[in-house]
């Protein structure tokens, strides 16, 4: 039996929105994503507050999330929706 289907595993990474670090403990990743940072997350971003005519920028935190995704692919020498051979 020749293997026709050789699915590719992809890792999709994303970051949550930047918020005050003290509020970031509660931040969840979107559905299907796994949080790969702990506690208040990573303090590598800035968030903005608009006060009347000014916009103030503050250092904030965000979480990194990832999701494993299998992309269907045919093995070499196979093609089409059913990965048929020659």
C-alpha cells in the first residue's frame, strides 16, 4: 500500500491585543489557540489611551498563542482531491 496523502503540519502563531499588564492575566487566546506565554504575558508592546485631544501611549503586555493546523497534501507522484497516482 503506497501512502498517497502526506499532510503538512503547520504552526500558526498570533499575539493577543496589547493591554495594561495588570489586566493581561485574564486574557485568553482565541478559540482553538493555545497560550504559550504565562502570567501577564510579554511586555513588548504599547497601548494607547485617548484623553480629550491627546493620545497617550503606555507600555503594555500581550500573550503569544499558537495553533497546530494540518494542511492536506498529496505525497510526491500523487495529485487531485483523492491523491490518485499515475
